[in-house]
C-alpha cells in the first residue's frame, strides 16, 4: 500500500472519547472510527488486522474438525421463545417488527438457530460429533459501552457449537477446544489465564474464560499462588450468594493457599451446555440403544474486535502500538527520505510477497518516524541518499537500527 493513496489519517492528540489505551491508539492510528456509542467502523488498517486474526481462528477451528457456516443476523421470536430467552437474555435483544408485523431480533448469539439446523439434519449417533462455527457480526444491547472495542454493541465474533452423543464425548472435545484456544491466543500475541467463570445468560453446567491480565481490564480474577485454581469475581460472588466483588477472599477454595485478585480482559469463553437447549427445543437423535436422546452440546466464543483491542492493551509503549508479526497490517513500514529509491524497493518487496506500507509523503522524517511508531508495524526500513545501496532497518520496540544490504533485508523479511 502506498501511504499517499491510502485512507490512513493519523492523529497527534488522543480523542476525547477514548477511555482505554487500545481505543486511544486505534483511533489515533486510523484503525477504527467511532460512529456512535459502542459502534465502530473498521478502516483499512483495522480491517486487515481483523482479517488476520479471523484467519488464525479459522485455521485452528478447521484443525479440530470445525465446519464453517454463516447464520442469519435476523432471528424470529418463535425460536427464542422455545428456550425462554426472548425476554430474559441479558443484555436484552435488539428487537423490531417487519412490514408484516412479525417480531424479530438481531442475533446476539446463535444457540437457537444452530440447534434448529441440527435437529432437522442429524438423526443418529453415527453422525456425531459435529462442530459448526461462524465468524459473524453480533448485536448486544449494552447499557454502557466502554473501552472502545472492549465493550461494544456491534462486533465481529467467532462462535462455535458442538454436538455430541454423551457427556464423555463432550468433555473430550471441550478439552480439545480449550487447547485450540490456547494456540489462537499464543499466535495472536497475548498471554492468557484460564479461569472458572459464571455462565450468565448463555447458561450450562460449567464455563471457563480466557483472560488477559491487564490493569485496564474491567473484569476481576482470582489466582491461587499454590495451585492452578483460578476464577472470575462474578462466579466467586455467585457461589457465596453475594452481590459484591468478593475482594475479601484470601484462601483458595481448592487447596487453602493464598490467593490474589487482578484486573483482566476476557478474550474468550467456552461453555458446557449439556442438553440445556436441545431438550427445550426437542432436538433429538437416536442413541446406541435405539432410544431418542437430546443432543449434548458445547458452545465456544471469541470476540474478534475485543481480541484486537486486547492485543494492543498488551503490546504498546509510549509511542504507539507494537503489533505481533502474525496480525500486523503490514510487515514493513518503508520510509523514503530525500532522493531515496523508495518506489523501486517497494516494488521489490511486493514482488517477494512482503507486505509493505510505503510512506512516500512529502513531509518531514520526524512525522514519518512518529507515524511508524504509532501504527506499530513490525519493521521500519529507511532509504535515503545516506543509505546509498543499503537500507536502514529497525524493529518496532527496539532502539537500535542497522544498515544492511537490500538483499539481506529481503532474506530476513521473508522468514
């Protein structure tokens, strides 16, 4: 991409409505644009990052037997009434009527829709297990939208649903999904903690959240220093029958060890549903004994925009974003100073399959370097009269640069 022909518009000052580090940097860098409270546009840079995160998720879901689908955003009231969630789900649904006075809702989640599909297509245990997933826009009627992409009303999400013949089969797959989530978060560049969680309006027997520990996080988690026990504050409070945050808990309920609480950002949530939805919706299959049984289910979610923001919360400095290479919008930020051969190098990089943003603007070196740091692209390469036939290369987040030949730079960047 050539900077002067792009839609990239950076800002020096932090927007007034930015209430988190990630929202400030993503807005300043021109990755996103705020349309209204809790609703953001993904600009070209943001769209590229989202696409890379989504593709990583697709790869890991496909490896464990996932089949990708795309389900409707508009959902009929009748389906939600089968499970009793039309009036009870929290946050409440965005509801409306069409021209025929039929009541519909914008999809906040898709358990009802996916169960309806499976109950009409699978009839025998021989066809199980099945896992279906999608990457699609969700709508949640949040009372308070905060933190930029961390709590929004419209967002891109990966939601997956698995169907099994019994609890043992579900538990094996639940562990497989948990490991796939670990790989996803490792690949996108965030270190997570898995904690016991409250299942909320999704319901089910058990759930776990994947948490990024962060001072700016709205969630609170409890970690034991002596064993692997970890839980979110909402679950702890629910188990104690208390509405408070539970911050006075000192002893681990599993081993008695000392625990501490920390702020965190939820980046993923997986649920053991059992027959919660299939039983209510009459979704049955013929089991090994010839009897009709409700499907045993699991559901698994990752908010992709939220994950993008969480990566920024975990990877930044005082100058801007530091993108992990796997999800950066480009690998190279190419800066041309006076009388450099930027266009020629840009074309060479492009032919080699190296993603590059070529800053060809007629502006100062300081402005270009500042934008390179703000945008967080992994490598900055400078060409000028002084570099002659070589290039100056610097990795984002490191202080020192080095002068190397163009061929060597290409070899290193192709790795």
